[in-house]
C-alpha cells in the first residue's frame, strides 16, 4: 500500500507546554482553555460548527519520534497492545480528542477539555454527533478499574 | 508547516462495495459485519483490545479525490462548512468511525456498526474509552432535527 501525504490545516495552541503538564483530568476540565488556529483558506470550513457543543479534533503527535507495538499506558504498569492504549508512540502518530467548543472567532476555535500540548499540528476537525459517536453499554477494558465510582486519578497523562 | 507522511497499517474489508451502498443506519446495524486486517507486523498491537466493547477506527477516504471547504451533507440540501459535516471530501481525507468489536482472530478484527466501503486503507485503531469519548448534554447542530424522537432516516449516506 502506497504512502499517504497529509498537510497540517492549522495548529493547536495550548497552555500545556510539555507532555508532563497535561493532567488526566484535563479531559474533564472546563476552566482550561486552548484554541485551534486554522489556516486562513479554511475559515469557511468552520461555518455552522459553532452550533455544535463538541467537536472531534484529529492531530499529529509531533513530539513522538518512535513507534512501539506494545506499551505501558499512563495509569498502570501493565503492557498492552498499542491499539488498546492511547499512547502517542503509535503507527502514524495520529491523536484524537473530543473537546468542548466555547466559541469561534474568525479562524480561531476556542475550546476546553484540553489534552494536547502546545503547537500540535492539526489534521482535521469533525462535528461530534451524539447519534454516531456516543455509545451506551461500553466496556473499556483495562481502563474500567481505574475509573470506578466515577473517580478520576490526579496523575499526569505522560503522553 | 511541512508535510506528514503516513502508511496504511492494514485494510478494511466491508460488504459495502460502493459509497451509495452504505445506509445511514449502517452505524446502528449489528447484523452487518466487516473486518480489519492489520499487517502481520502489527498483530501484537491488538493485545487486550478484545477486552473493549468498541473501538475507534481512523482511515483514509481513498475514493475521494477532491477537497471542498463547504459542502452539502447526506440528509439535507443545506450547505455547511466541511468541519461541520462528515463528508469525505475534506482536507487530508481522514475518516473516523466508532464500531462494535465482535472478535479478534490473529491479525483480523471483526466488527459491526459498519460505515466504510470495501478495501478502505486503515490508519489507526484506538480503544473507545467511555470516560474520554462519550459525552452527555451534546448539541449536534444541524443534525439534531433529523434525529428527532430517536428516528433514523433510511436514506443512504452517499459519502
């Protein structure tokens, strides 16, 4: 299968300057804000996205320079397959987050529930559609034991 | 920002041979099965993924050869920004779906809730983690009016 060439469509500006700054609860924090700046030529692509409460952000883990097939996640010392964890050290280094849209101003999209580091290259934005993207009766493998009773660890993610 | 080069990590084999074959309800269908075949060198990357009920599949819209900044989605005749719809004709042509894992056998992952066409190049698989990926109180913009009372259109997606 041939190679696929992509180009960043913008950049993510985050208050987290290093991987170790990102708390696990970052994903649930509504008081830390970041913004996406899309290239000027894509401004019209944002039309009507402000009518959604959340969006999917797909980005490039630019700080990772290795690929592991198995790895230890944040949260525990067990080894799992790379496709069963969210580590950045994965084939193609694609990152994925669901974030909460705050507002869109020109080519800037401000959001909370931040878990990316500063200056992350942006690959795509999609509307988060509950009918497609939310699921009930979800079993989350090795992660379930870490989130019992709705508790969230205060460790850092160390992505 | 420089280009980013990716390589498919496998391929998706689906009963849907053409875009027009994919029903919107495909995402909700548990009786249509497809499978992912990852390259042999990534088999160990699947370890423990079978303990999850769902996974995120990131792929390449290989049938699209154009980019539109605005577009009309399936379901309605209104024009929206490309980042507010799920059209394949987007910058970088990245596709995203949440699917239901049925079983993993060697380098094959069988799944339902299929909405990809046959022989789609695979870029990544991630575990679907309800604590990160599910959201309540979601507003889904222009889509909400099409899913009132839990109704799902029987149109095709025409991706």
